[in-house]
C-alpha cells in the first residue's frame, strides 16, 4: 500500500502496523530547506498520514519541548505507540498511550492524558510516556 506524503515530506519509512492493519506508524524525513528534520507519523484510513505531535496536541497533550522523530511500533489494538524523539534537545524514547485508539474521533475531554517521565538510573533508558 502506498501512503500519501505529508505536505513537506521528502521520504518516509513505515516501521509498525497494528494487528488489523488499520494503523501504521513510522518516521518521515521533512524538507531540510525548511530546517524541519524528521517527524514521527501515524496513519489510519480515516485520517490519512498525520504527524504524531499534531495528533497529541489536538488531544490536549502538552508536548512543549518535545520533538517526536520516529515511531517504531504500535500495539496490536493501536492504543500504544513507541518511538524516539528529543525533549529540549535531549535524546529520549517515548511510549504514548492513546485512549481511545487513534482510529476513533478525538475525545471531547482529554483530562486523562498527561506527559510524565519515568525514572531510570541510566539517562539513556529514561522513557517519557503519555497516559
């Protein structure tokens, strides 16, 4: 299947797919002439390809300081996305719990979503999660 491109995209790679095949995640290279770099994406037949950051922001999640560069995998039911990005310039893995699954319309209230950091003695293993 050929996924449509984001407006400023020059390349992309799908790296995860849900069990039913209805949700795909990955990373997209954005036009360097605009200084954009890379972004994680999520695709569904309902919404098309979208930047993961845009999906989270629309759901009311405070993503200040975050740059989501790659989404590496998605759970069987499309409710969890894992990947890599940067928080204020520091390399960081992330786990995003999407409630409800991304194929559904955004919830009216998003008070159940928040960004937290998990503690780890090794800073490379620190994970951020949106719950």
